[in-house]
């Protein structure tokens, strides 16, 4: 069952419940003692499934045209773990309590702004790649560029709906007749939860596929990763200042992370050219 839940298409509720393999007595006990959990499962699972289906249709967990290189993926994981360990060691050796709090805030900020920073950076990188490519390659990329643009609009539209629905709930609760104020917010809460679930399911694949720009050109995710990591470094420097430690450690922490990510990204592009014959200029 866990394997099925990792797939893009979740099983129907009946199949999901049968996969839990719970005896009828346990269901009866759950209804009597933990009925909010049972009701939440019976209502929440279909709602989550209905949100996951379009999210993964627009942003599949495995990009349609991305070439999976096991050596590159392994190197990316090792680099990420090494960077995490080094950051923890620097905090443990030189960090103060406020540095730990700042690191946590920067991590949360990165989760929130990554999709938006990617949306702002992607057009610039794509435009540079278009200018760099041959006329034949541009012609081949244009249809996929439209698809990537539509998927980005879906994501932006979902985020735009969130404040609109919250405002509608507030208005229904405070500025409508009594019978509407009782049921209106509850009715509007369902689409709000659906949109939030859609965003939650879409965000990871959208970032990994760079909003389906991999369909435009297989090297675009690597190019965007190389650009984003320097943008994040500049944002972290502007918001939080230099990392803790003596100047050599600060310089290594500030430059080493983005430089290593850029090196792996360019190695991925090199592998695309040497193993698969994919060139940036087309």
C-alpha cells in the first residue's frame, strides 16, 4: 500500500481501506473511540486523492522527458548530505543560539520562496538558452515552452485562489445573513483545503522539473539549479549576513555551497552532451 501511495495515481477509497487490513472490530472500536479520525479519513482521503490527481497530471513525479543519470543523482545526494553535515558542524562549532534560529528561518524561507524564485528565474534562463540555440532547436522547443508556461499558470492560479477563498470565507462569516454565515464558511472551506492540497502535491515535482522546462530542453533544470543556488546565496547574505565562524570559514560556507552545486550542474550538462548527444546550442 505504501508503494501505491508513492505513485502519481492513488487507489480508490475502497481499495485503500482494504489495504489497511483492519479487522471489523478495530473499525468499530475506531468509530466509537476515535470517530473524528475515522470521519477525517473517510472524507479527507477522497479529497486529497482528487487534488493529487490533477497536481500529478500537470507535474508528474517523474518528468516525462528528463534523462535519469544514476551517477549524477548519486553525486547530487552526496553533495546535499555533505553540505548539510558541514552546515551543522559550523553551527555546532561557532554558532550562537540566534544563529540556529536564523538557520531554521532561512530553511523555512527557502521552502516558501523556491517555487516563486524559480518562476521568476525560469523565463530569464529560457530566454538566454533560446538566444544561444540554433533556429532549428528554437523551433523544436517552442511547443514544449507553451506546455511549461501553462503548467506555471496552473501553479500561480492555485496560489492566487488561496487569499481569494480566505477573503470569501471572512466575508461570508462577517458580512452575510445569519443562515449564510453559518454554512457559507464551511462550504468555502472545502475548496480552500482542496487548493492547498493541490499546491502541496504539485510543489515538489514542479520544483524538481523546473515547471516542466525539462520538456523544453533536458539541460534547463541543471541551468536553473545553477542560477537559483547563487540567488539563494545572495538572499541569505542580505537577510542573515555572513555565516558564523572566522573569515576563512565564512568565505568557504558562503562560496563553497553554491560553487559545488554549480559544478555538479555543469557536470550534468557535460554528461548530457557526452552520453546522450544533447547540446545547449542544439
